[in-house]
C-alpha cells in the first residue's frame, strides 16, 4: 500500500506545554486509521496539524507529495503550501461548522465554485449526487438550522467530499450528536471506507474503530503509544496505559 | 401660526432635503470607510493595523464639530479646498466611519472560529472566507447598532450648519434671525427632527427584534 500521509517527528507546543511529542504516523492509500485516546491527549491537535489548521514546531507532514513545514512562532505561513495540502484533505468537525446563512445546497457548492472554479451547474449536479449519497436529497433548500445534528453532520461530510479530497479527516464527528443520531453518521463513514477513501478518524466510538479501522492508534499525553490493527489493540494491548484506557472506555 | 408655517415651508423643505441628503451621503461614506477600517484593524500586518488604530482613536477622541472645522478651514491651508457640502459629507463620513469600524470589527469577531476553520479546510482563501462566510454573518449581527448610528447621524447633521451648509438647522437659524420668532421656528424644527428620528429608531428596534429571532432559530 502506497503511503499517502507521512507524519514525521511531529512536535507541537502551546507556550511551554508540549502537546505533541515526536509523533510518527504513516497512512496508506485507502487505509482507515482511527485515533483514540483520552481528552486532551493531542489526538485532535494531530489531525488539525495535517490540514494546516494548527501550526507545529518541529517535524514534517507530507500528504500525497505535498509537504508542510514547521511554522510555529513565525507570523507568516506559506499559503501556497497550505492551499495544496487543503486541496487534498477534507475535514469534518465535531461542531459541523456548516454555514448557517447558506442553504444545504449552497453549503456544498460554495467551495467548488469559488475554489475549484466549477460552473454552477456542475457544482450543483455534484452536490445533489453527494447529498443523495448521504440521504439528504430532500433537504437541499433548507438551512442548517432546520436540520437535526445528524443531518447537519451528513451535510458537512457531503460539503467536504465535494472538493474531491484524497484524504478525509474526522475530528470527533459524532461527539456533539444525540445518541440516536450517531449511527446515521457512522453509516455514511462506513460507506466511504468501503469505497476506499483514505480516512483518519478521531473518535470515542470503539465499536466503529473495531469494525472499520485498518489500524488503531492510541495517543497518550501527546505521544503515540501503540499502533495496531483493532483486533490486536483492543484484545491484546501491549502497553499498560493502553490497557488502563481501554478498560475505562470499554467497561460499559 | 399656520400662515407662518406656510411662508417658511419652502426654506424648511429645502433644508430638510439637504439634511436627509447629508445623512444618506455621510452614511454611505461611513459604511465603506467603516468596513475598510475594520478590515485594516484585524489585519495580521502591524504596518496596516497601527495607522488604522491611530486614526480611529484620533477621530473617536475628538469632537465632530472640531473635525468639521478642521476639514473646512484647515485642510485648504494644505491645498485641499472643498465646498461646504463636500467638507460636511467627508467630516460626517469619517467620524461615523470610525465608530462603525468598531461595530464592524465586533461583528466580525462574533462569527465563530469554527466558521473560519471550515472555510479554510475547504481551501478557501482569506479573502474568500471573509467575503462569503464571515461578512454575511457579521452583517446580520451589526444591522441593529448600525441602524442606531444612522439615526444618530441624522441628528448630528445639524452640526454642519456651522460650516454654512443650509440644511434644516441652518434654515431655522436664518428664519429666526429674520423674524425673531425663536420659540415658534425652533419648536417647528424640533418637531421635524423628532417626527423623523423617533419612527426611525422604532424601525431599528423592530429590525433588532427580527434579527434576534432569526438568530435564535438557528
């Protein structure tokens, strides 16, 4: 499997607090990697670094041949570099972050029209196809505020896919949802994984990790402690801290 | 009383027309300038930010009347000669632009960071994010305070009478010095200002309630 993401010796600090320590992670094309760990362990920060939403102090990130260099402390960032990376990488947020003043359809077509310079007809045709895929073809003219959380998150996934990313990042996509809406979002993500999308998912949904992930990464205090296929990591964790974490989250 | 009113009506109407014109003209300048100053104020570049901050503080820290005198009487010394109306529009526009820039800056800051991140992660540039995502949402937030400034500007146009613009206040003064009927003419002027600004304020409050409702439903 050809690697599409290579994170090498990534370190990041907020002031004097080190939040990522020499993180190394390689993700192959079509691979689904689930990142687990306690709150504040740095798992969200890691994926936010991958599409340049966070700066980092040392190390490097390569996505499909494009690389991001450390930029912590510098006021200027290399915008061309960021633009290339973001073209490759889609991101789904915990809080959806849909544009509340735009309809569902406009949410999905905005970036393709403005960034990819597609004409409106092409962008809308693509958007309708994607919205159908996430089961929201009947809601295209509603505003985000008129949708449930689960529906909003599915629109957010469609919006991200409209840019035709090679990699999708999910930052706790179901954490802000009412329990009955979690499964509809996970179902869409399962579908993406089946179709071969490369995905990095930060989540607390251990069932999803076990079922869909090719590999699970356990992060603790900003360090990657353990990386293994889900069956190994969940059933036979090597590290003491992984065991403790899993016993806490899998208990119920 | 009625015969007085009838004989004053042409001058008062001319004055009112100019007052309304100064209000809309000043506001148009203020809106554009306010947005430019707000964007300068939030710029990452210190070279852009520092002069903008200095300018806004200069304007907010001095009386509008002084600014009008400065533009009309002092700028000609530097070769910038303007008609009274041009000077008045510029003075009102700059003064209100400085105040509005703070309103706009607040509105822009009130749009959540998540909106910026979503736009960035879709590959949108800073300018695209501002134009398509941040400003449309900020605009809804700043409509009520901007409306209040609009009504306030309407009343402040009376100050430009001091640089010989023949707006409503100026016409009142002319009539007063002609007829010595101070109570009558200034009461009429009073009523005209109030008859316009009070309904306008009520309109702004209605807009505010409406925008609160539409934000609450999200």
